[in-house]
């Protein structure tokens, strides 16, 4: 498929979503409106299309579910996958405690921009000095900085890493991201961390020497860490003694990560086979993988000759790389 058929370069027409909860795959729907991520809309279209093929699947949009609703639907299994929200205190990889902030400081999170709840993310807003503190190191910090620059704001991106979105070195996107961020006119402060937030300025410090310096900042966007939205799950667990009376035999926890965890839960529910997850990595960088034993032959014998590997990689900038 030619890259131009699924990714269109250039600034998109940013429209903050009015009701993101009306789409079953809300996260992909919101992020597909960001610069360079239009192709992610395919995920939404594919999933909704697949769900539409099954008459035994009902989707309730814009519906806040209570524990009473979950127990009263009459299902034997309840799986809670309610996602997470971005922290507004700056706690993340670099900071183990909240970043000091004045009471009148404007502190935002990616949720504020993606939902369109703050005027900073709306076209036509008067240009402001905006500092984006990226301690997440994946794609979102750089893209939000790019979005704010397209809306006419004077953007400064501060990150403790030596490069913007440094983790994307593993997804072959890091070079394109550096070019796009600088082409958008964004000031990049690598190897620096945010240490204080004021009403009209912020303080940053070198991660090596600790030397501090003030920078203009009418608003600060914190892209650091997330907290689970687990209130529904916690309340269902508290009412576990009532499950049997409602015909509920099991309740699944918040799925982390959602793709692997959701697949594992579905396979366990359908086959009755308990599939233990293997966890690789530590801390925030944990990935649960399904066992691959089911795909391996139990018959002894010589291994087939290894064929030259050919792989393709598609990134958010539309490149296809083969090796």
C-alpha cells in the first residue's frame, strides 16, 4: 500500500472531540486527530466493523456504568477495562514526588488537550508561552508540542532525556520526530527537568549539574505518568460477596496492557484454560506476553532451515522499512 494512501503529511485540521465517549475506542479516536496520526483511525474503523458482524454483541456508548449496572445485566463474567488518566502533579520517571506549583499556575495534562476542555487546544486562542514537560519519552509529548505549535503558541519542550521522545528509538521513529519538532519551530531543552511551576514562568534544571534557570510559561503541560481509573473495579471487588446472587461467577481486573491482557482474559474465558502471563521488564516498562507453547510442535525432530527474515515496519510518519 503506498504511504500516501494511508498517511497524509502536513498539518491536520485539529478539531477537539466533542463527545469522545461516543466512540467505542475512544483513545484511538482522540489521538487520530493529532499531527501525523490520522492513520490510527483505521484501528477504530476496524474494531467497530468487526463488532458489527456479531449479533450477540451490544455496544452502549456514552454510558457511565455503575457497579449495580454491571451486576444487574445478567452476565456471568464481567471484565473491567476502564483505562487511565494522566497525572497532573508531575510524578513520573524523574520525579518521585509532586513538582512544586503556585496556586495560580496553569497546569494541564494530555487529557485536557485531547478532550478540548481547555482553550489552549482550541483554534483561535491567543498565542501563549507553553512549556511541555515530557517525562513519558514515547510519542505523545512530541506530538502535543507539535499540535500546540500549529495552533500558534510559542512552545518549549523540556525532557530529561537527551532526545525528544527518546523511547521511539525502538520503533524507528526518533529521527523523523526530531525533524518534525524542530521544523515546527519548537524550542527543545534536552537533558533538563522541570523543578518548579509559577504563574507566568517555570524553572528547569540540568539533569547533570542541577543548575537552574527560569523560562517563560503561561501554561505547563505535564506528560509524565498515568493513574488507573479503577473505581468501578474496586467497588465490584468490595461487593464480591453479592456476585453469586446476581449470577456473576468471575470479574476481571483492569487490563494492563489492554491488548495482551484482554486477549489473555478472552482466551481463558472461552477455552477454560488458564494462560499464565510472562512479564518482561521492570517498573513502568512491563509487557505481558502470552505463552507461545500452543504454536510450537511437541514432536521431536530437526528444526527447519532458517529462512532470511524480511520485516516491514510502519510508523506514524508513514515510512515502510524492510530488512
